[in-house]
C-alpha cells in the first residue's frame, strides 16, 4: 500500500472515528500506516478496516488491530500444504536456496528458519533418518502451531528439533 492509498484509509477511519488523529499529526500517522502496510495490498487493508468498523468498536483501530483482522481472515495453512511448499523448494535449493526460501509462505519460512536449512535438506538422502525425522517433526509441530494459532511460530524453532543437526551438517 502506498502513501496515497494510505490517505484514503485514513479518511475512512476519520469518518468513522472523528477523534482518530486528535493526539498526533495526521501526516505522521499516515506515514506510519504506509510504512507498516507497505507490503500489503490496498484492498486487503481496506477490507480489514471495513471489518473493524463493522465490529462496532468504540476507538479507532491501531496498526496491530488491523493486522490481526487481516491474519484472522487468512485461511490456515495445513501441514501437508506447508510440506508441499518445502518439497517444491527443495527441487532447486542446492543452487538457489535463498530464492526458494523467499518464496515460502511466512509460517513455513519461520519453521525452516534459513536458506541453509533448505540447502542441507536438498543435499541429503530423502530416505535418511535425518530427513524423515525432520519431515515428521514438521508435520507434528506445524499442525500444532497452526491449531494453537501461534503467530510468531517460535515454538516451531524450539530446541530439540532438527535445526541444530541441520546447521551442523549432520545427516
């Protein structure tokens, strides 16, 4: 979303909440929103702000509240779909791990943690215990994280998973 589009959002919020920018500069508030939503499609933010307004809230939304509305509207990624993303990425990860890592969805990227993980997985035998353990842990932990609605997926990268073995190059 660009600054002009952000201005449209700010006008909509101001119409619904007349006190929206009473405590700060409208220009600074718009700049903040444009910065925090720079990677988000205008329509997505527009719909989220509309949904927030429809929710009959007493106060204008914060950036975090609108991001929460956007997250809640997105369908949850299944563990099978997450693993399918990894499998697609592994096909070219020996040579292009960075590019493949960047194509992963945010929750899968959070679990995989780094392009090096993809490179290591792509270089090991799919029948190896390491690979099968990594896959099994992915399915168990990813599904649990999605069910718990963990937003930052920190639990997916907790000690005890295969990340340490992967980074050390063990197979």
